[in-house]
C-alpha cells in the first residue's frame, strides 16, 4: 500500500500501538493488528491510524468493527487507496457504500492493482470480491480481478504442494477455499485451470475420488487447451489413486499400503511407488504380468501421504523401522527366500534403504538420491521449505546410501537417470563412484511425463528389468 504516515499520533502510547499493529501486519497477523489498534485511542483519528485500521480490517475480514469506528468519516477527503479500502470494507459488510467508485484513471488502476495483491495475500481474501463484483466491466477492475485470481491460485498451489509434508486439515481447507475463490474470479483460462487442478488434487489428498472426478469432468468440458491439459493431469492422478479392482490377484497387507501379487515361486520384487509420479494401474499390471512370466512375485508399497516411505507406511506410518520389520516378516511368511527392490526419486532411495536393511540382492532405481538432498542443492524456496519440513517430520535423515553400499560389494545396483536435472546429476556422480553400480543414462527427451513411465512401456520393460534380474541371479543371463 501507500507509504505509511509515521508521524506522532497525539495519544499517549499511540505511537507504540501503531508500531505494534504495523509489526503484526508485517507478520501476517491481522487479528493481532486489530487488537493493538483497539487500544490506540485517538491515534485512529490520524491518517496513519486510519490507514492501519483499514488495512488490518481488510486483511482480517472484519469490516463491521472498523466501519463502526470510522462512521462519519468524509470518504471524499481520503487518498484514493484509502477510499478504495473503505469501499471494499462496505462491500464486504454487505452494505451500500456511501460513495461511488472513484473515476477511472491510472491512479485508480494502480490502487486497485495494489489492493488486489494485498487482498490475495491476506487471510481473508474474499473481502475484496464484493468490490470487484460491483465494479465488474470496468477495465481496471477486471485487470485487478485477473491479478487477484492468479495470485490466489498460486497461493493455493503452494499450500497444496506442502500438504504431503505438513498434513494439516486446516491448511487443506484454506487451500481449497483459496482455489475456489480463484476459479470463481479467474479471467484467464490458465488461472481457472490452475485453481481447479488444485481443488481436484486436494480432493484426491482427502480420498474423495468422486469429487476429484467431478472436477476433472468440469475441466475436460472447458474450451481452452490449458483446461483440457489440467483435466488430463488430474485424470492421471485419479488413475494412480484408484484402488485396484477386485480379482486382480493381489493380497493386501499393512492397512492396504502393501499389495502382493504372487507368482508361485520363492523370488519377489518390492516396488516402492512414488505417490505423485505417473505410475498407474496399467503400468503396475504390465509389470506384474512381466515378472510373473519369469516366476517372480510383485509387492507394491504405496505411502499415500506422499512421504515416499521415508518414515514408514500404512499402519506403521511414522515408524519406519517398524514398517521395514513388518514388510520383511511378510516376505518371510510368504516363503520368499530372495528379493530385490525398485523405486523412483525419493521412493528409489527408500527402496535402496529397504534392500540394504533386509538383505536383498540388489535394487533398480530411477533418478534416486544417495541421501536426502542438501538444502543448497534444492532449487527454489518452496522446494527448500518442503525439504525442511520433511527432515522435521521424519525426525531423521536418510543414511548416506553410497557409503552404506560401499561396504556391500556383492549388492547389485542399477541406476537409470535423466540428464535433464543438475540435482539428479549430483547424486548420480556419488552412486557412480561405487564399483558395483551400473548407470544407464537417458536424454532429456526420455524424461517426458516421467522417466519411470517411459521405462515401463511395453517395448522397454524387458530391457529395463532383465539385465538387472540377471545380474541378481534371479533369471538366466539373456532373459
């Protein structure tokens, strides 16, 4: 907003109260700012006090108390940004404003743009919506609406991105509210698509497959390429999360997180599925049938929280050591004497960790990490925050897997990796220093969708698995 008036307030303690309110607003605590202003007395009759009250009331979504305090204020005498704030408060309170929107012009366009940005970042962004509705059709108001919706969609997307690490129902509900508001006010198809995709992914996170499907249908009916692309992305995620059909030959263990597809032998492959990758039921079924043709059973492990199995799964979520012991016990109870593991990305790291701890013959991984990435390796502040939350959530760090494997010369490691990511390259180099590691490089053109999907297509499945299974002694050399 406009630069704050930092002059004296004319009330004992008023300067301190205004300072406390400014600090609370800067920290995102609009309610705390209002509490500080309640004790500011006559300071609220000064321009700086009025401005802070308007900002705090808008941010907190609390128009009534502020309007009562500002009753009788000559709106025409206010600077334009404050006039628009006051108009937004009246609109949020559901009352006819005592003045009309100021005439259009560059100053109003700038003030509306700033108001839209601030409202989108506030805890109660819906406060601004009635004002924008009232001014619908005005070019500067429509531009502000587009900016408002785009900012809300980005906020909702960031909140949703953090949910697998910070699984807070209140955060999920807030992200959904922001995304709904963004979709309602979006002026561009890409912003509407982005907001609805967030809502669909939130439905999936809550296990509401029918709700996610309804949103996918809405997106698929859109006229823009952005909406149809978002529909395709959401439908792929729905396919991943849809439970396998009855009669697929699987047994379930560990609260449904582990599925067992027997093949009549004593050999098994344990596949740690990444919750957000493009592994779908068709891919699992294709791999199951391929392995069964070689007498090898398949176990799939899915951590539905999106934690990649780093701190357990299923009924042992939060207890990784217990989850490893339970799954190893299931393998023994089912009569499997030899097993290997596979996975991609951080699930690939979980697969190596599990294989090392349970005496597996080896691991086949795709774009796996030799340990949790260091913070400075991770691009982008949002990814860094997610890594911080992951470390805090698990209460541990991955062991340095390359060091652990250095003491296991007989362990078979096949690492498939793409050349498109500098972050992956750092870990490829660490694994590559191991004498038992075999590296398989794939160019950036192979990374479409995700490398794991490309390596599990019908024409590449045998080439991906047979060399690994042969190196482990589970099939004869040459397939």
